[in-house]
């Protein structure tokens, strides 16, 4: 700090405006010099740089030699050779990242606000309730105006909370194909329906928070489907109508970051992408709107994360296509993503570690040098290198690697025999990639690469499909068997019937 103080007091206008501060700094420097050396020090007014010097025998100043001066007691000082004073660079100890990834804080009231799960909305009388439900069941594009007028006559505004909850839970979340019909129905209600739209929004945020907090959101396909449908509705009723989604209610950008940290991108990415799809019908919220571009920048950075599953990347590509923008036009927010906690990729539903391991083994067995470049982090941008790596995985290596790619077991036996490669495709890829792959690229290697890609796609999608099919089969079997064998006294017959039906 003495050297820093000497720099401060050398500022010309500082003495005029802050004379007291300069005097205090000079006094502190002088006191520090007296404490460091028993010899009397030179007053700071004579030479400011001398005040920052330490003992002449052990340390010297970097502001030049002082020469022979008269000290206050009359003694003279002989000039001494001054060596530059080198300040060692401060060493900052490396501190391990002790942050813990949490999902929920700073996401907005929709996620953080605690709501009573057993809340009951005031329902209309049974006669009116049945009429309203019958009306909603029979709404169609041809009679939407008529049905909206009937609703005005039969339902009082105090029951809007009940109707909004009913529409969100029973209709909007489960029937995405009728979203446009329900929007037209609300538009025809006019001023009468403003309170209903507010109740619907409150119920949407409430159910979004429940689904995001659910521990099954990463494993349950049905819950992710409901969340995705609610995101589509939220985007159409807000962004598509030039109405903002307040950060206080739902912070979409922070939601993506926390989804990346906690392994929930498989649910969060489709949800936020569906919200942003509403921007294609908006006048305000469309590129280059800063809020939209900020979210797209996060999507672009996530798209470049290594080992990210293809279905998550596909959601980003579909969003860009709907907004009529390419990935190259979006500046990635990789700096912001690097500041977040890196997720553990093992057993993470967002990442496909097996394909990465196969790619590394294939590249190492193809004769790559041991000191070659390796990935330096989790963030990589998709470019031509990814294409070459994909071909290398499919068996572009020489010798053993080529044969091992061919002999790899696939979900469909002998899958490569079903793949037919267009001969002109080889010449096209060689022209696009240059001459680097000309010696190894042929129809056989392309056939192996395509079969590996198809096999990975099947392995990635087969688990949720089988899980959903088995669940539907079990539920159907339970309902039918319990109905048909309700009066059967022998439970063994019922068990056998259930097993035969599932089989």
C-alpha cells in the first residue's frame, strides 16, 4: 500500500480539492517509513517518492535514486545505488467451488410462493355447473360466439376462479389442439371475460409451479407434457398478445440456468421454448427484442453444451425455425453459463454420456496422437468438428476401429443392412468438408455412421415410450379386469386373466 499511496498523492488536482486527504496519506506514509527504518525519513513534501521507500539496505524505491540531500539534523547523505523495487505478484489461493445447485430460488412467485394445495374455489350451484360444463364440451369454431353469449347469461363473475381452474386443469393443460378455440372463446367474452382471463393466468402460474417443483418432472412423460402445454398457452395468452411475463412471477432465463445446474433441462427447455413460440405472432416480443434475444442467447449456449441430449437440442432448433431465425444469428451467452455450477453428467437425464464415451474410444483407437487437443470444458460450439467426430464414431478410423464399428450390437439386428446411401451424397460431403475426409469417406463408412445414429436415437426414445405403453396397459388391464371379475369369488382366476391380458 505505500506504493499505491505514493501514486495517489502525485495526482496534480488532488492536493487542491482534497488537501486534508493528501495530508493524512502523507502522514501515514511517513509513519510507516519511521516504523520500517530507525533512520529519520525525508519529509514527504520534499520528495513524495522518497516517502514510499523502505530501508535502503534491504529494499529500494522504483521512483529513481534520491541523490545527496540534506536531512533535517544537518547531516548529509551520500548517494547510493538504487535497484528497482519489485513487488511480488499477489498469490490468490484456489478455493474449491462449494456452491450447491438449488432449484427454486429467484425463479419468481409461480415457483417459490407456497400455496395451499387443498384450496377450494367457490363453485356455482349444481344446475349451473352442469350447464357450464356442457357448454364448454360443445364449443366449436362455428358456435363460439353463441356459446360465449350463453356463458355471460348463466355464470356470475364471482365464479370465475372456479371456471378458470376448471379450464386450466381439465381443458388447457390436456388439449393443446384446442388452445386457439379457447382463445377465441375468451375474446368473444369482451369486458365480461377480463376477470376470467386473470383467473386463468393465476391458475396457470399455480399449476406451472406445482409441476416444476414435482420430483417426478424428469421421469414422468405425462407431467412434462402438461408443463409443455401450459407453456404453450402462457405464451399465446401473454407474449402473442404483446403482454409481458413479469420476472417477478416467472424468471424464464433463471429457470433455464437452474434447469442446467439441476438436471431439469429435459422439462424446462420445451416449456420455455413453447412460451417463446408465442413471439412469432407478437409485434413487440419478436427478434431483435432484447428480452427475447437474451433468452435465445441462453438457448444457444445450452445448444453447445457437450453431450447434451438430441431431443433438447431439437427443441432449440424448432424454436429458431418458428421464430424465423438461425442459430448463427444468435450470440451465445457462454460467459453467463460458465459462471453457473456445472452439472454432474453421470445419471443425468439431460446428458447422453454413453455416446460421448463411444466417441472418445473410437477417436483414440483410430490412431489419434496422445498429446492431441482435448475438450477443455463443457461448453463447445457446434461446427464442422462435430460432423467429423460423428463420422469418426461411425467407423472412419482405420484397422480395428472400422471393424469394431461394424460389429457393434444394435437394437435392431443387422441394422446397417437396412440403410441405403445415395452415391451422390459421398461427393457432396467431400466437397463440403474439403479433402481431409476424401481418403476415408465412402458409402460403407456412411452406412455405418447412419446405422449408429439411428441406433442411438432408438435407444434414447425407447425407454419413455415403453414406460408409457406399459403404464397404459397396466391401467387398462386393472380397470377391465376389476369390472369383469367384480363378482368372481376365485381371485386366482382374476390374477390369471390379468396376466394373460397384459401378456
